[in-house]
């Protein structure tokens, strides 16, 4: 007769429990354990609770060794992937940041506003980092304005991974980002050199200054990128859009380019930046829309982005 392992933690094998410690002193230990295992199996074979326990707890053999990984072990994998992701992005960022520092004086002299070379370095950083962890597919390349044509880009915001993904569309633009991001070592400093726009979300004065600066950038031929929801989605659903980006587009007389991001929220949900699951991210670039009414632009852009979400 073969011995079947029963999935219960060893710590529950106490006197008077499933295993009685007096059995350990018996000469017929093996036979008695087999008997008790068979009785226990039979008594709860039809119990949903026991079936659930079988699928969620580690199997223990007769010598106390696990035979199957527990769900706790499985949950470790996304955490390890996230750690490797951050380690990779840091390792890649250090030499590229040195490149930014070396080329910065020349960029400020020759291309002070767009800073295309800085943006190209950022794109390399994003592509190398994501290459090892998830696939990015992009649709609608033909809808992108020219690299020298200013526009207001807007997208739904699901995850920390959105930044890495959007840097790969190959257009120089300035992200509107919260001020705390600019103090992150290496990455935040690179954002500062590239000329991304800081914003204090709850500071009205900062919001007005941000919009003024964005309009000024558009007049200088520089594109800007907004997440109109204001922050990352907490439940996977797209929130209402704030009008700031569309006010900037209408006053700057430039098109709005809506972009739909699909999948980043599943790979690294908001609030779970310590985990990363494998998968694919899809980027859909929609045809530009233009107008002078910020409310209409806002409604149109949101409807276009929402229509492509699963």
C-alpha cells in the first residue's frame, strides 16, 4: 500500500489533533499513520472545505517534506520579477544618465526646447527595461503628428508602467508629472534634464503655472503629455477627465492626440508596485482631434479612449 500525503501544515500535528504524538513512540508507527490518513481522507472527501484546503496548502509527505508549492510560494514570483525590473531599470539608467549629462550643454545650445536627444536616450532606457519583462505592441503609428509638430497627447492612466510604455512611441514631448518624482535619484534627475513639467496636484497656484508653461511650450513647438484622470486608476476603470489638457490645446491651437493603454494595470496595478506579472501591453494611437472648445475636446477624447478599452 502506498502512502498518500495529506495537505496540512506540520504545526497543526499536535497531541490530540490529526497526529497523536503518542504514535511516534509506537513500533507500528507506519501502519497507524496509514490507517489514520485513510480514515481522515474518507471522512472529508466530499467536504468543500477539505477540497479547498487540498488546493491551497502544501502537501506534506511522511517525513514532513513538502511535495507541492503553496500559493504563498507562487506569490513570490511577481515580487521577484518586480525586484528584477527595478534593478534592471537602475542599472540601465546609470550609464544613460551619464550620457544625458555629457550631451546636456550641447542640447541646451542647439535644441533648448524640444531636447530630442534627451528624449531619444529616455526611449532607449524604457525599451531596454521593458524588453525583458513585457511586450509592447503599438497600433496607429500613422496617426502621430510629425516630430516637429506640437500637440497635446492624452492617455488613460493605469499603472507605473505607463511612463515606460509611452516613451516608446518615438515623439519628443514633456510629461506633466508630480513634483515628488523629480527628486528620485537618477530617474528624477533625468526627468529634470529632459525638461518635463512639475506639478503640485493640490496647489492651485502650481496648476495655473503648469498650464501657463504648457501653453508656452506649445508656442515654442514642444508637445506635452497629460494624464487627464489626474492619477492612476485604483480599480481598473477610467475616471472622469480634468479639463486642463484641453484648455491648453484650445489656447495653443494644437491637436489633441488620444492614446489608449491596455494591459499595464494588470501587469502592475496601482498600489501594487512591488509586483510584476508577465504579459503584453497594447498602445492604440487614435487620429488627432482639434477644436476651440475645451469641454467638447475633453468629451471627445475620453469617448475615443474609452471605446478601445476592453
